[in-house]
C-alpha cells in the first residue's frame, strides 16, 4: 500500500508539471533495496525516455524490442552504475542480473544483487538522470520483505543513511552519533564555559558529581523532548537564554557567601535550556526515523563523554591549584568568574542585537 501511495504521489507530481510532462510522461525512477542475511537484492525501474536520451537512441520505441535492449545491456548498466551510489563502509558495486522490458509502463527494470553480509548501515546517493532537473528517484527500502522506509531523491537531495534494525545497525548508529555528541560539546564554547563557571568554586567530589549529574539530567530531558518533536522553542529565545545562564553562574560565584550550595539546582534548571541548544545541532544532523531511540541515546552519550572530559580536566586543574595555595585558588575563581560574566554578556548582546 505504501509503495502504491508513493507511485500515486509521483503521478501527481507529473500532473502538476503539465508542460514538462508532455515531453516526458514519467520524470522519475524507482529503486528497490531489499536486505537479506547475505545480500542486498532489488531492482531499478527507469523510463525509456531517460535511457534513450543519455544513450542517444532514436526513436525511443526501439527500446520496446527486448532483443535490442539485451544488446545494450553493458551500455545501460555502465550508464546507471556510477549514478547509483551505495556505500556500506566502502562503495558497493551491484552485480546486474538482467533487464526486463515493461512495455505497458514504457520502462526498463534492471535487476541487481550485491553479495555481502548484512551491513549495519547503508548510505544512498543517487542522481540518475542529471539532464532532467525535475527527475526524481523513489527509493523503497525493505528488510526481510517488509517495507521499512521510503526516500525521494532529486538533483539537490543530499545523501541519506539508512540504519538497519539489527545489532550491526545499532552499532553503526552509535559509531555515528557518539562522536557527533563529543564533537558538539567540545566545539561549543558556551556550554563549556557554563560548566567551568559551575566548577570554579570547587567543592567535594560528591558535590561536583551532583552538579554534573543535575546538568546532565536537565539537558537530557529537553534534548529528548525537542528531538522527538514535542516542544522546540525558537533559537532566538534559547540562544540568548544560554548566554544569560553563563552570566548568572559567573555572578553567583561572586556574590554567593558561605550559605547553602545551590549549584546543582542551577545546573538542573539551566541544563533544561542548554538541552534545546543541543537539539538544534541534532536536528541539523538529522535523526534517522528507523533508529530514533538509538541515535538519541548515542548522541546523549557522546555529549556526556565530552562533558566528562571537560569536567575532569578543569576540576583536576582547580583542585591542584587549591592544594598548592588556597589564596591563589580564590583569585583564579574570582578572575574566572569575571571572564565567564564578560563572555556571557558578549554572547547575549551578539545574539539579541546582532543575530
């Protein structure tokens, strides 16, 4: 049923492009990818007009002749192979099994097989007929005969990675999204400075664990809610709010006395704000619908790994300074808090008045 709906949608595209459709009644192709334990099997259906154009065959009706089509096997396969880019660790080259002439559809069906153990992920990138700017390729992905996902490629479409619902697929997701989470936290100076601000005054190991855990809980909640589409405040609100959270932490360091340490609560509350900032990056990166849970979990793990690296480095350095000289540690905390406030104020002004 889903395949039928896709093809009906394709027909609608043609109707909307009426002028172009008169010259080319079917400006689209169909690529079926079917995963089995030891191979990827499927077919590629292409319209005769497209093949005739690129192979300079006239009249097009010659491609209705099965014997003539079979004589062109090597030329047809040589045309489409480099344009159907499939990658699973390395480029995959299809073993073409044959060509069927679909006279009623004025199309050719190219059958292929790629012998290989089931991969964890497959990256697809195809632009089959660049001469036609409105040409689209409808990709249907199957696992063990069940339709799992459909993707539409046009000239401007970026490559797409499909993660299989297997152990290898879960590992592939983790191998992609954990490094992405680590990378994001390490290149995000605002998130790092917020953490540094929380750590400047030091404290017992248990107190620092509470602070980091509270921040983790906060940003994990909103990251998940935003990534799953439940709530997503605009960046014009969240980005200045992140900057203000940095200013608040620095100012709190300067005015806080010997009373109760509320840094864990501050980390929790502002962690909710920072989680939305992480979500913007994750949305740009793209969450695979077929592996939503694993990708979200893996990105969070990556963020925590990067965060832990920052915490261990900063907390260790501050503890070493404090062991050697308590007055020096206080001066470092004071100066560091001023830097935190200045940086947060700068980012706030920049994000509000010069977005």
